[in-house]
C-alpha cells in the first residue's frame, strides 16, 4: 500500500490538535523540545510535513520553513493554510532523496513522520538526507512509533479479543505495513549507526491515547497540570516504551 492509499484511510489533518486534549499532547511535547533549539533567523526543514502542523506553526512565528511532503493532497492542504506573512517553501518529494536541496542549509531538521513508514535502506537514506542538510551545530528530530506500546493500545482500544494467541517475548515483532515500528534502543542504534550523536530522547504523547477518553473531559487547568507532569518525565528511559510516538533528538558528530 503506497502513501496515497494509506492516507486515504487515515485523516492526517485531524490527528494533531483536533480540539481534544488528548490530540494536543504529542504536538505540545514535540514543540517544547524543538523550541529549546531555535534561535532568531533559524531555517527549518520539515521532512514529511504532512498537512503542515509543524511547518505552519513555525512559519507563523517568523521562521523560514521548507516543507517536504510526498502525499500531494497533504501538501495542498498545507498550502491552503499559508498566510501572506509566512515563508514556506513547499516541495513534493520523498524524504529518501532531497538532492535538490543544498547541503548544510538548515539549522533544525524535523523528520516527524517518514520513519513511520520506511524500512531498511529507506530508513537509512532518509536519515542520511537529514544529516546532509543539517548545519554543523544544528539539531535533528526523528519521530518513530514505539513497537511494544502497540500491543497495549490494541488491547484497550481496538480489539474485541485483545492479544489472544499472541506469542510474547523479548524478540516479538509486529509485521510492518502500512506502519513500521522500532523499540527505543533500536531507534537510538539506527540514528547512531548513521553517524549522528543522540542528544535527547522523549516520549511524545505518553499515555494520551490510552487515557484519551478521560483526558478529553478535563478542563484546561487539569490538562495543563497533566502536561506539566508529562514534560517532567517524558525523557525518562522507562517512559519511552509507554508511548505510541517517541522522538530521538540528534546532532552532527563532532
């Protein structure tokens, strides 16, 4: 199944910030970490920009953004939301080949979606492209789907007969397609294996999906208290496996 078909089934525009508290956690956590690396005048590359949640957010703050997205309808949606004050360069392309962009052109490189779908050589190519385009001293962010958390969300939220008949153990693997998964150690090894230095690692949404029904009943004060707690613990190693989405932060090796 190609990406166009996948996102005919999954509505990417409504995944983040759809009005429910639980949908805000991933975005707020990820931007909290990105914001710590931004300086005035930074150029941002958003590989796999989707419908533009991060590109539009940062362009709205005055940053120059290049938004790369392989799904044409997503790029169309993104561009419909661009305001005249925003500096966004849209590029319809796969993250595995960005040879049209000049090396070391960006201060912050976001790769917050491509590793959800890529495997093997495709993953390595995407990371190498991000590495090539990041300036020395810049920051890179790679999101991935945490492998073992899928069993919990499937059991509690999606399956009528949860987990029955599964063979569990340290070597259990989900069959890829249409999404692919990594354990936290695998994600670190993948990034380091491409010659990058890991500088951070955090659980982007934590328990937000599992707790969504209750979380969405909270008022703003209750939600902000949860975010304060979540941000205080989301980088603990033991928390990484209990999150659907995780992010590895990296820098060019010195």
